[in-house]
C-alpha cells in the first residue's frame, strides 16, 4: 500500500487511490492554505498559494528533496 509522509505523519493510500497534496495533508491533520482548490472543481492552480516542498524517501531513511516547490 503506498504511503505519503506529511510532516513526519504517514498517510496510507488505498490501491489506486489518488490524492493531491492538500487532500493528503488534510488526512494527516495538517492544513495547507489554499484558495483555488475545491474537491468538486477541476484543478485551476492559478493562485500558487498551496505550494509545498516534495521529496523522495530513500531506503536508508533519508529524504531527497526536489529542487523546486510543487
């Protein structure tokens, strides 16, 4: 089962479940300020308020952060 880590809080996803960063953070109890996103609407991404840092967890436990916010 895929797992997303938000501020050191693991969020497990069901197989084939698709969440964006805002939804995964909400499930972890973390609020990401957002303006243009709503679950009933298509993704607009025009305001750029909800930018977050994203990284990949390596087998040794370290996290390699991507060079830009997403």
